[in-house]
C-alpha cells in the first residue's frame, strides 16, 4: 500500500483472501454463461428496416444477403443490403437501400454496441437524410460530417464504412460496378507513440528512486490528462473491457491505440503486480490528483467504509459486465463520467457522479480510483491471476524438477 | 418570478452581500487571518464567479432549459467549489495563532 491511500490504519489489501476458489469459479461460470447467452441470441430481423427505407415495399426476395424489394404490383423497386463495420463497442450493422435507378433510397443503423449517449448523437445527425437521392457512385463516404457534429469518431467511421459495404454489395451484384473497399493503413502516429512513451515513463518510475518517481508520475499523469483525456477522450473504461470480453476486437489497423492501452494495462499488472496505467497515466486520476492538491485531500476514512465501498464497486462492476455480455451491448456497461469531464457529454447520472467525485477529491485522495473505478476491480482480478500463477509455479515447479 | 426582477430583490441582495462581507471581515480578524488587498481581490473575484453560477442556473430555469441548468450548474458549480477551496487555502496563508494575535492587539 502506498502512503497516499485514504485508510485510517494500515490494511494489507494486497494479501489475497483464502478459500475463495468457489466464489471465483462461480463468477467465471456466470460470466461464461452470460457470454454464451449474448452470443447465441438470434440476429436482428432486417425486414422492418427494409420496409422503412422503401415505403411501397410489399414483399422481398432474399438472395445471398441482398433483398430484392417488390411493390404490390409485383414491380421491382430496389434492393437493400446490410453492411457491418467495427465501431467503438463492437460491430455495427447498417442497412442501405438502392432503387432501380441506382439512387440511395435510405439507410439506417440496424444494430450497434456503442455507448448510448454518443450513438444517440450520431443517429440524430443529418447524415442519413443527406444520402437519400444520391447516386451510389456519388457518395464520398466521409465521416467528418458526423464527427464534426458529434465528436464520436469511432461510431461515425463505422456507420460510413457499414454503408459503403452495404452499397458495395448491391452495386457489385446488381449494377456490376465495383465500389472500392477502403484500405485501412496501420494507424501509428502521435497518439500511439504517446501511449508507448507514457507506459515507458510509468515502468521507469517503477524502477527508479522515490524522489524522481513522483516527478515521473506527475509528468505522465499531466500528459495523460491532456492527451488521453482532453484531446482523445479515450481513457480505458468498462465498455471497452466488456467489448474485449465479448469477443468484439477492434480493427488492429485503425485501433492500434486500444491494443496498446489495454495491452499495457494488463501486461504491467501481470509483470509488476500493479497497474502502471492507474498510477501514472490515467487522465481522470490526474484530474483528481490536481484537485486534491487544491483541497489537501488528506481525510482518513474508517477501514470498514473502505471495505464496504470496495465490495459494492466489485459487485456493480460484475453486474455491469454480466449485463453487457448477456445483452451483447458493451457500451451499455459504461457508467464512468469520463465523457462528461473530457468532452462535456454524458447522461445526467454521469454529470452528478462527476460532481460528487470531483468535490470528494478535494478532501479524499482519488476517491474515484479507490471506490468507483471498474479498472480497480480489473486490477484486482489480474493481481489474483498473477498471484495464483506464482503460487502454482512455486508449488508445482519444485515437484516437476 | 416578478420578485426577482424587482428593485426590492436587488436591495435585499445588496444588504445580504454587505452583511456577508462585514461578517467575513470580522471572522477573519477573530481568527487572526490577515487580509491584504490581494486576498480581498481574489475573494471579490470568487464572489463574482459564485454570482455568475447562481445567475446561470436561475436564467436557465427561467428560460425553461432545465437540462442546461443542471449540466451548466454542475460544471460551473464544480469550478466554483474547487476554486473556492483553493481560495480558502490561499486566504489562510499567514495565519497567526489566536494568542499571538491577541498579544499584538494589546
């Protein structure tokens, strides 16, 4: 335990509880069951969406994923197809309709796994209306229009890419026109380099002397606050962890950032037994530390209250992840107030949570990190895995020798 | 709502503000906290910030923009409370012990 923990007396929380194997096993079985339920639930019915796009649609013919749409007079009025692309929380399914003249009759999102507050903004932009009536080879497939209005880069890219794939299906099959698939080059720029540098600083701080460690921590956290927080607004959150657990891995080419961030988070815990991300990089942690500097943040809490809060946090994180796995909606698990502070967007609940946490930061050291952050639970789980592996090697390594 | 637009409301607000400032000054003296001009300047700026926060919430509610009142109130409220905490730590700079202050007065 570091000296900055808000406990009244020393409490060895790093000591693992014994005889909890049944609880761990129960949790694992529940999560696997939730994953299985989420995965085996049948896919969406596209027909109501096709009917929304083509008002005169009377019946359809489904041939290899392309719906031929007919009117009541048995006249072909167009085609519709679905296209899927990787969004923020997982795959996003879009349907697009093309009439017999090759003009877009409409497009809509059928299914998504995005964070609700951001997706609502994407859905209400004029982008979908702006497509209607345009020839399919005139669409410029540019997500900047949506991004400009919403700030939801990942979701906007997925919507545009989904429409491109849906249109490409119809164009290739019915008009014999090839709509080129966008080649996604490996995105390795300032952001990715910054993540590597920040983790390197954090690891260096782990090995270096105490006086220099504090300096490195502050450097990393302020950089994290500015880059991961205010600039990119993409700190690690429970939605992203749930997306990975649900098996929705983002595209490596465009989302290398997430692999670096989550990979660094997991690896540093497994190697050092402590999260370098939480102590040296997390932008929300940095915001709380800055506010703590102003207020002093030296209140000591009784051990029982800390234990109670930790237990409640673990329960709520478990419930949120289970719900996300069952519904296959990783975005719905997110309750963190990160978007409220870094992008001024969020639900009322997230705004209230932000207010409470930041005011509490004046008197308690990093209250979110200690009592609410789902990453703390993830850290504990990985610490348990690490400790179990070490114990296993100690116990059976000798026997094997 | 008419009450808030009346001159009487502003008259009352002026009286309350005077009482707050006089009371604050007396309390500072009692607790031997020195108040040079820069502390008073910072305090006045903070009072203006606090007033802006209250005005923002009140105006937004008046315009029936409840969402804006809540979100703006939380955002500016945070800035106000956090800067208030910082200001309080600044104000406490140079605080003497009550015994020392009493001796100095005598």
